[in-house]
C-alpha cells in the first residue's frame, strides 16, 4: 500500500475512535428515561429516570453481585454504610414517611437499590450520572481526584 493510502487509513481509524468516544459519551450523558410499567423491574426515581444500568455497574464494582459481602462498615451488594442508612431514614422522615430502613436491609439487593434511588432523588434531582457514581463512592462532598479510579471502574462496566 502506498504511503498516502496508509495515512488516509490512519486518519480514518482515528476518526472512528473519536466518533465512538463521542457517541458513547452522548449516550451516557443523555440516558433518556424509559417508560416504566408497574410490573417492570427497572430501577427508576420518581422523575422516571432509569438508573438500572448505573446500579448494575455499581453492584458489579462493589461486590460482584454478592449480597452477603462485607468490607469494614459497608455491607451488601452495593456496600452500604450505616451513615447512608441513617441519611435515607432522615430523608424519609422529612417526607413524613413511616417507612424506615434497617442495618439488615443492606443485605437485601432490592432494599439497597431503593436506598440508592432515594439518595439520588434527594441529592441528585438532575440525574447526573457522574455525580451519582462519585458520591456513591466518596459521599456528597466527594473529591474528583479521590473518586477517579472508582468512577473509571464503574464507567468501564457501564460501557460493557
């Protein structure tokens, strides 16, 4: 192949890579809410935003799906801390709900997802995926630098 042909192929290859990155970034940034029926197992907030892909990626990174996982004070598939349980209960109290989560609920995948959704609906009403991932790892006042590795792992899993 001629030098000119190689240059064109290299440019085409780079353009395709850039296009893939742009498309993936746009897809993640604009994850559109999906219609959810009453019997659907999707994880959505009250706004209708579907957090299922993000939750599944977090579960994989946190515990590889092990609902019995324990690491320090963090437990369950989503590695929920006692602080998060208390925060969720405070949110429920502010909403005048009688529902409360227990420390044992951290071992329930379904209740862990409910806590995640409650936390996102309260602290992340814009449904910002990056904020959701980073705050799950580093708390509300997370450091971008300290949460970067975690964010990269979750995003890699999310991309498939």
